[in-house]
């Protein structure tokens, strides 16, 4: 019989929580491209509506540092377990509410405002979720398997993406466009309540992590963790954010931007391009696993430097592959994008946890990760769309390469902080 603190329970709890959170986050991302421009903004120029919809998508990234400060404070003061439960509920309630929102046609600009508020709620919830899930795994890990344990919450990203994409594919295949826009798109938002219930059940049965218990026993907790992070750990916080930038930039260009570009410029139907993305995401799963194993052998720093270089090279070939004119070329572009993302993402959680001491680890790791989200993801789909339409698709690739260089340099600069 498994105990509450057994490796299986710990890793499953870290995985299911991030899976739910990322599922909620990605169904919004998909709907922001396919649905919201038509339902929550004034009828008129389709391009302007799409950019406005992507702006609401960006809101969550600006809200995530608020979640880092709020949940990080309680995570470092009262414990990882209770804080993770609260973060999951915040995300879940915000997502379910989106499924019940009336459209712009029904209540005008109020619908847009309510959508923005729910999106901010999603951002605050995820801002507190990721860091806690990573600590739940890594603070229960043996010294020689920290990256391997730390990869489990990272799997939530591809699994959540696969689930959200599969749901939208199912709805697209079985509903007419009119029914999908009328009510079908609401199903994944409302149904996410069931996933949240499962996640809460699993997490409520856990015990506190050994590292946090030791912090209590040795009275190492600080009064205001965010102040301590900003005054004593600012350098590693900034470098930690740069460490994660490439992961964010590549992911949201490979998913949100590419979906919009493929269905508007390359002639793919919504269903056709979602299928290509669904196949490609398996490369994400594989490279998360591979990079975590390698990181435990050669060190997190070396693995992240390798991944930063891989992102840089991928950016140089991105445009040629995506605009190749063949589905094989597009699939290769998406698969390579997910692959270099996985190489970065696999050891990232462990690396960010290791650069902060236990008493501010929840706040510090969360803040670095979510600041990276603002820089690397919040406006990236909109910036990429602007670059592609104004200067051409190769400039989107240069944008990716620049993000890879930043991650590589950050990993090099954190050489004394990153563990093996």
C-alpha cells in the first residue's frame, strides 16, 4: 500500500496538477485563435480582432508574477501542499467561468472585460502552480535524480496540450462550425471542473516536503519571501528568467503563432493543422524525458547550454520548413520546435529550484519562471505575427534564435549556482 509521501504519490500529484493547469491554459490559447476573435470583440476587421484576442491571451502572463508573489509567500511560509491546493482552485474556477461567459453580441464590451478578468485569474493560478509542483517533486528527490523527478511536473505541458488539442479536434470533427461557435467551444472550459476535482483529491492526501519540514525545524523561514528574493537574490532571479525565455518563446511560436499562420496563410483547415500539432507534440514528451536523464549525468548547466544552442540553430531553419509547401515540412518544423523546447524544459524546473535556498525557493523559482513568461511568451504570438506580415517569416526564426542565445548565456552565467 502506497503511503502519502511515496514517490508514486508525489510524482503523480506534481504531474496531474500541472497537466490540469496547462490544459486550462492551452484551451484558452486555442480558443484565442479560433473562437474569441469572433465572439468577444466587435465585428469588423478580422486581423484587428485576432490581435485583440491575442492581447487577452497575453494578460495571463502579466498576472503570473502576481501569482508568484501571492502563492510563493504562503508556499514559503506555511507550506507547499496547502498553497498548491489554493493555486489549483484559482485556476480551475477562472477556467470554468469562461465557459459560461455571454458573447459580445449579447452584452457588448462587458463580455470582453469579463473574459479579461477570467484570463487574469488563470494567470494568477498558474503563477502559483508551477513552482509549487516543481518543488513538490524536487524536494522529495534523491540527490542523483533531481532532474528526473523534476521532469514530471514538466510533462504537464505536453500532456495538457495533447488533451486540449484532442478535445478541440473532437469538437471540430463532430460539430458544425455554427454549433462549435455557438456552444461547442464552451465544453472543454466547463468540463475542466472534473479534472480539478481529481487534482484536489490527490493533493489533499499528500504530506509536506522534507525540505520544508527542515526549514520549519531550523527556523529558516523568512517573514516576507518576496522582499528577500528581490533584495538578496535579484541576480539569480533575473538570470533564472533568461534561462527560461527560450522555452516560452519556442513553445508559443510553435503552437499559437503557427496555428494562426497555418490556418490563415498556409491554407490548412483548423482540423488539419491541429492534427499536425498533435503528432508533433510527442517529440516534446520524448525530449523532456531525454534531457532530464542527461541533465542528471552531465549537469543542468551543460544540458541547458546545449538546448540554448539547439534553439538558436532551429530558429535559422524555422521559416524554410514552415513555408515549405508540404505537410511533411510543416510537421518537421513543429516537431523540431517541440524537440528543442523539450530539451530546455526538461531540466528547467530542477535548475530554477536549485538556484534558490529553501526558505525562498517557492517565491524565487516561480518569479523567475513567470517573468520569463512575460518576456518570452506574453506578446510573442502577436510580435511573431507582426514580424511575419511586416518583414517576412524568417524574422520569426531570428526571434527564436535570439531567445536561444539568451538562455545559453544565462546558463553559462549561472555556472556557480546550478547543481549537477
